[in-house]
C-alpha cells in the first residue's frame, strides 16, 4: 500500500503488511484474541514507523557525511527497535506452529520495549 510506504521505510512497511495479513487470517479462523493482539501490534508498528524512517534517513546522512560512528549508533538503534517488533510478531505465532501467514518469522533479539 503506497500510503503505508510513504510514511515508513520499506522493511517496516513490509512488516506492517505481514501483520495485517496475519490479522485477517486470524479473523477468518475466528481466533479473535490473536486478531486483537495483532491489531495492537499494527498500531505499535504504525507509531514507530515514522521514527524508524527518520532514523534511517539520519543514518544515510551520517554515511554521506562520513560520520561512521553516528551511522553505526543509528544502525544499532534501528536494529534494536526492529528486533523488538519482530520478537513481538514471533510471540504472536498461533499455537501449534502453523501460523496464519508467513514471512517475518521472528528472530531479532531485541529486549524490552523501544
């Protein structure tokens, strides 16, 4: 969706689309508790999406200015935030392992909240 992509970086937009697909599948399977939790995750991704886009732009600016320490710090922060979101996605995989969609399986290693 172009509106989504305009306000966040491509990876975060893809994550948001994946959560939406999983939420729709959960609704179709009448797993309303999971759908509710996925909806909350969608809102969280939308909330931080603009921040991630700004951090990504700042990182690119640091690289352009050859501020590699700054670029490295920003990269770490971006990865930490994405890791938290990806872990939350992994935590919302339906029991039984099958899942209602695929793509972002988890990983990440982020701890706590952003």
